[in-house]
C-alpha cells in the first residue's frame, strides 16, 4: 500500500480537529494552548505534504519560518500563563477578565 497525499491530509485534518476541540471544549489555558499548537502542527503537516506532492520546497521553507515564529509564541504565551497562575492561582479563562489595571 502506497502512502499518498490524501493520507497525510487526513491525518492533518484529524490533528486539526483534535486541536480545535481542545480549544473549544476546555477552559484551562494550558489545554487550550496545547490545542492551538496542535492545530499549528497540523497545518505544518499539510504544508509539508503539499510540498512533497508538488516536488517543490516552498512549503517546507514556509514551515521552517512557522516553527521559528511558533517558538517565540510559545515563550511569550507560557510566560503570560505563568504570570496569570502566580497572580490568581488558577489557569482558567474566566480569570483573564479580572486582570484589569
């Protein structure tokens, strides 16, 4: 059995759906953040699959830049979540509205 583009896209869609469910259904910021990262990686998988299918390296180059930006996003996002947890002793979305200065 040959693994084709549709198999990669099916896995990418499944990962994206799991990430979307994690963002929509959960109220914990860490779980929502992991869901966002899962959705980002699903998009990266689709880009690499299309890049391989078209025999063009543009998609893989784009994934390289996306991963670089995602690393910076993770550091800032986790710093904000840690700051919220230190201030409120909770990492729930409802606590974000009470952070007014």
